[in-house]
């Protein structure tokens, strides 16, 4: 059996991380659920894996989540290209209020991303124009399919710029713990207590 393991954050969907981050349990449980969610593998198959193979897979995932993504201005879902707000300094009160409401809650992150990213309607060299904001619900479901690195990069950029602009309504997201990345990173760093005896080439491609 060949198992496809994401080795970059860009290969993980926002929706999958939202599924994972709400879970609670010990390291063994979280390791199995990570493989189930991020590798799209059924639990009965996971339980038949060698313990050393599970360790290897979680090691690959750990490397993916060690990334510190920068802002991605444009990305594509299907045939639709979405662009980040061209100028956050021109963000409207309504947009800011909606982002502030959702961006510190991973279960609502797709709604925050639907504010920050909207379809590109025109391009002018390196510049572009995005669709007028009509509420987060319009593209929220599509945002669940966006790459996780794009979501995190936008979130960090928005927070950093908001801090620089002294936007009092923005919630502080200063630590990984407050971003809820800590649960995943902790169990991946701890692994499952077994040596890496299986070749990555055998378990991934």
C-alpha cells in the first residue's frame, strides 16, 4: 500500500485542519486522527499499520507544520482565482468587524478568509481588483478548500498589520498557543515514542 502524506502545509486544506484542531485526546489518539484526516485513511486501516510506520508518517506531518508561511496574495480553487485585499488600509468598517469576529476562532476561520480573499475581477500588471464585499457567507464554504498555508499566512499578516496600525478591535494572536497550533505541534513533536524504522520512500510519495 502506498500512503500519500502531506509534506508541505500547502497540501493541507483549511477544512481538514479545522476538523483536527477541535479534537481532544492523548498523543496516541491525536496521531491516529491526524493520519486519518490529513492522509485520508480509514481508521481500521490505520490500526493495521506498523507502529513504526505511524511514527514515520507523523514525522512527515511535523515537518509540514514547522513552516512559517508568508502572505500569499492570490490562490486558485478550481477555476476561480481569489485575491487578498489589495489594501488593508482601505478596509471598511464592515469588513474589519467581520474579520475581527472570526479570525481568532478556527471553527470560523473560513468565514474570516472569505472576507480577506475574494474573486479577482480585473488585473492591471502586478495589480488586481477583487469583487466587492457582500458578506462572508458568500464564499465561506469555498474557503474551506483553501490551502492551510495561505490561511495562516493571511492571518499572521492581518494581525501584524493591525498591530502596526493600532487597530484596537483586533484580538491579539501573538502566540502559537492562541492560534491553536500548539495541540498539533505538541503531539507531532512528541511522536508516538517509537523509532523511525520505516523508510519514508516506502510510506510516502
